[in-house]
């Protein structure tokens, strides 16, 4: 007899729609908390770098982007870091702190890299219209924001 290990990304039948039998959908306020943790971490890394490169004048400027390094540090590096965390850990540090992970909405397995890239890009339309697509998590039965719906993902937490 073999000793099977529990794999949270394996569903019995990947062709079936996922139902919450072994996990809970993560709701709006928990996801806000995770996003705040991620934001604090990103700011704690990027602001000292920007200060070191551009000095105090960086914070007095009214311009959106101060130069190529500002664009790289403020926009590109955080996007890459988020996507890398999603690909390798199925969660950002904030989601890990609350015990949440991103799964494929149909199979409950780990999402594809394409889904995760699409999920990141889908944050932009989700943020438009006063953030209605992000707030949608609060009203949706499966706690999906528009970015989750567009990418075919769920944010879940294991039942204990």
C-alpha cells in the first residue's frame, strides 16, 4: 500500500467545475488585507531605492515618472515580482500570510503561466470604473473579481 500525499492543486476530475469541498473562497476584506501587506512590502523596497537614486527631489516632483530607473523600479519590478510569486508559490507574500492561494477556477489546480499573466493584466480593467471590478469580490458567489473571471482563477484558502 502506498502512502499518498495531499496535493492541494489536484482535483479528482479536471473537467468538472470546482466546488468548495476542501477550501473556502477568500472574500473581499481578507484580500484587501493581503493587498495591504503586499503594498507595504513593495513600498519598503522601492522607496529607499528611488531615494538613493534620485534623492529627496524625487518626492517633491509632480511628474508621474522621473526617469527610466523610476519606471523600472516602480512599475516593471513589482509586476515581475508579483507574477513570479504567483507562478512559483501561487500567491504573493500577502496571500501567503493569510493562507490563500490562486487556483484554476475549473480544475482547482495550479493556473497556467498564461492565466497568471492574463490575471495581472486584467487588474487594469478591474480597477477602472472606481474599482468596481475589484469590489466585485464582495458580491460574487465564488468571490471572483473581474480579473479572476477574465483569467479563470479563484483565490481560495484550505478548510481546517
